[in-house]
C-alpha cells in the first residue's frame, strides 16, 4: 500500500508531488544531510594523527576510527532503505539525525580509542538511516528526470562543501582540540531537526523486513573489513585473518542465496536487471576507492611524511574542494546536454589521471603540487557522481527509490571502506611511505579506469526515467 506524496493527481495520471517551495525545503534539508555524512569522514582524517597521539592504538586503530563509521554505514544502508520505504523518508531522516547528534557527543567525550571506535560505529548507523531517506526526499520532490538531475547536482553540493571545509575545518579544530571535530556536528543536527518539521509526510510502502539478509550482510562486511585491516597490519597468512576472510566469502555467498529466495529481499534482484544500475554500482564503488582512498592517504602523507600541521594539511585540500563545488553545480547541466555517459566517463578519467600524477610526483615532497593534482580528483568526481546518482534513481521504480539509493550507496561505502583497509595495508607493508603511496594510488587508479570504461555503456535514457 502506497500513501502520502506517492498519490497521483486526479485526472492527470501524474504524481502530485509537493509544491515547488516544499521541494526546495526538502532539497536543502537533504543537502544538509549529505553534508553532515560526508563531513564526518573527511574532517576526522586530518585529526587522526592527534587522536593517535592522545588515545594511542597505532595505525590499525586509526583505520578503525574511519572504517568503524563506513562499515556500519555500508552494512545498514540496505535495511535503512527498506525502513525509509516502510515508515517514510521524513520519519527515517529524523531518527537518523537524532542518533547522529547523540553519537557525536559520545565521540567527543571518548576516554579511550576503543570508546571512540564504538561511538563511530553508532555514528555510522545514524548515517545509514539518513542517506537513503535524503535521496528519497529528492525523488519525491522532483519527479521530472531533468529537474531531478539538477536537484541531485545541488544535493551533491552538500558533499562538495563538506569536502571543501572538512579537511580545513578539521585542521583548524584539531589545532585547538581534536574533540571539536565531533562537537561541530551538534548545531548542524539541531538545525536539521528544526527544518524537518516543515517537510511534508513521505510516501510509504508496506514490505516485510529481511532479517536474514541483514544479519548475513553485517557478518560478511564486518569479517571482510576485519580481515583486510588486520591482514595489512599482521599479514594475510595469519590464521585469524584467513578465517575472517573465509567467513566473509561464505557470508556473501549465503547472502546472495537468501536474496534470491526470500519473498521480500533487502537487495531485490530485480534492481540488477537494469544494465545502467549494474554499471552505476561499479562506478559508485570505484569513485569511493579513488576519493576516500586519496583523502586518507594524502592526509597521512602530509602530516606523517612531510610533517605539516593539521591546519596546513587541511589547506592543501582546499583548491580541490573549491573545484568540486563548481563541478557539482555544472554537472546537472552537462548531463542534460550530453546525457549521463559523457560526464561520468570524463569525470572518472580525470580522477585516474590525478591519482597517477600524484603517484609519479610523491617523491618530490611538494604539498602544493599535490594541492594542484588533487583538483583533478575532486573536480572529476564531482562531475561524475550526480549523473550516475540520477541514473540509479531513474533505473528503479518510484516506490523503490529508497531501496535503490541504499543499494547504490552500499556499494559506494563498501568501496570507501575497502579503500581505507587495502590502501592502509599497502602503506603499512611498504618499506617506506612514498613507495606505499605510489602502489596505493596505482591500484586505485586502475579501479577507476575500469569503471570509466564501463560508463561508456550507459544508455542515455534509463528505463524508468
């Protein structure tokens, strides 16, 4: 049963949709949600060195501070999409915001690195609830594909602004006290809860919860991340690492079997019938490998290898972030003019060039050269992501918008988590930092190039547009 804004206008056969003013309010709120979710990955990267100095734990603990967030984010996105479909995007977003506020307080008050990692796990749960709900609000508010493409470009500006201010703000706040990088979330959460009151109720779809699928996906992802992170630190021949990766493999296989047999799967196989959806999932994964992987590695390179302060390290990311904001703004227009294929393929190619150029010049030790090369990754990613996000929403039926966005963002977050684990392992296993960085960026660039090639096969008009 579908209720709320999913109803159709009498006599027109078209979705009624909210008034333009209501759509703009929902878009602003959704953009704030994406801003907050993205901020709490990038702002923490710059603070990792200071967190390690105060709380200890070493490189492995630093990886878990990042991956604890992204892991739960990725593992629960599918259930969060289902929840958003069932109880409505507005209500789900409200729950996520409140939980994000509370977990941010817990992060700021953490007395040990273990407590911080635990609070970051909870923060990832909150982010999982917020993201698919924010995208569903956009789908509800902008049923026209062309308007939705522009709206998604504006929504993505939230992430781009977080990219712009995240490292710089993280560096500035860390100079005072690293705990402020979590307390800064509180006023944003309060503002979002106030704005949420003006958003109209969302459509709902009555579907059962896939408990078996959620349990298996959580087991598989936790085992995978544990195996990759611990394997990078202790070696992949260690029995506990081998066991963890084996559990991950079995968990993934069991998850796929369950999804093909249960009546109401959390990752409906029907979504994968669309070629555009399959390509988009690969593109989302590869983008996060290049994007989050580069921010993580470059943050460590600037502070631990070149000895820059957190503030100066944050400044290195500023030009890239400024171009990323511009890229998100123009992306919708490029997609409407050329179709999604051109901006997605061109943007990913730019990312790969930037990664390879940084690998080639890392030995020069110039932070300002890196500042220029990071522009290629920031601009490229910002041009590519809004069109591919629009393709995802257009490739799914309207009543499955939350689930489709959750599947897409699950692949994205798994890509980010895998990037942190694998690239962190490559850094730890290298003889020195620069060779580890070079291998990491060549691997990341290879993943991005494959995705750019696949993007050339995106059709100009997805099935449900």
